[in-house]
C-alpha cells in the first residue's frame, strides 16, 4: 500500500519506482523508465542506447511542514541505427533543462494563490524572480485557454501592480 501511494504521489507515467532513499537534502525517489522502443525523430526508424551514465535529481513535490520530495531520473541518449542521429529522450513532466519538474512548478503556482509571491519564494527557498516567472507563465497559459473554452468566462480581472487573476466560469 505504501508503494502504491508513492507511485500515485510521484505521478510520472513514463517511470516506475525503483526505490526511495533518504539523502541530506530530503527524500529521493529513484525512478527507472518503463521499457519502450525509441524511434528516431528524423527518420522514424529504430534506435539504440548511445549513453546511459548520467542521472538528474529534480525537486518534484512540496509537502507542507515536511519538505521536498525529489526524483532521480536517468538521462537517455539514443542513436538512430539508420541515419546515426543522436538525441536525448524527453520524458513527460520532466523538462529537458532545469532542476524542477512540471508538477513542482504547478505546486508553487498553487501556493501563490494562497500567499504572496515573496512569501512562497522565501518558504520554498526559490528565488523570487523564478516564482514570479512560473506564476506569470501559468497565467499566460490560462488566458490562452480562454480562447479555446466552449463557455464564456464569467470574470477576467487584470489587477494593477505585480499580479493579476484569471477566473473562468463553467
């Protein structure tokens, strides 16, 4: 049951949980990708493993009054057997560069709805400008989603100063 809870909390469909370990900076979920065939993005043919030595550790979840859950994911480089193109595999929810997952960014943005951006930045030890950038990227995505909604928004408020709010209706 504990294992299933951790898997659901991690919520990265491309991976399965290998092990949870305690490190000096918090708990780390060691993940391994579910087996699959990687096709070349150029020609669409079969590829082989090129390098498999590196791993990345990223902040993944914020647990109030506890700390962070990190994930360790492998960096896969593939090489096409036909055209010899080499590329890095992109995992869903794990950005190609950076030190946090998409779920961590969303958690930070959610906390920004409840507290000031500076307070969230101080609590999570993330630079204020980074929290601000994530928050406004999310807001921009929400405004773009308004154009594709089937229903009209009930309220769209753009406040003065350093923040704005998007409220959509159902």
